[in-house]
C-alpha cells in the first residue's frame, strides 16, 4: 500500500540524506584537508565533524520515528472507535 507523503516528510527525508552526506563526505574532506598537519590532528578534527553531523542525522531520524508513531496511533484510534461503535450497536440490539 503506497501512502502519500506530506511535504514535511519529504523535506525531512532530504535533510536526513544531506546530513548523512555531510557526515561522511565532510569527515573525509576534513581528514584530507588537515592531513598535512599530522595524522592525529586530521583524525580528531574529522571525527569531531563527523560526530556533529551525525547528531543531525539522529535528530532527523527521531523526528521521522515520531511521525511514524503518530500515524500508527491515528490508525489504532480509528480501529478502537470502530470497535467501540460496533460494541455499542451490538449491545443495544440485544435489548
């Protein structure tokens, strides 16, 4: 079943991808840029940039999980309302 995605979800997906690209490519670029100053310095700076970028990956992933959770709760609420309505109709018809 294909679901239509909102504009916010599309933007969120784009931000997730760009955060991954920034984390990976930014880390590699920083490492190569600072490599002439020493291996350890380049490694530390690249790791720091990767961790900062990865923080945004985690934030956007948490936002996506919360959206998915909200959609699931809406589905469950609809099912419970149908069930409650069905039970109310059933008990009234017996009397």
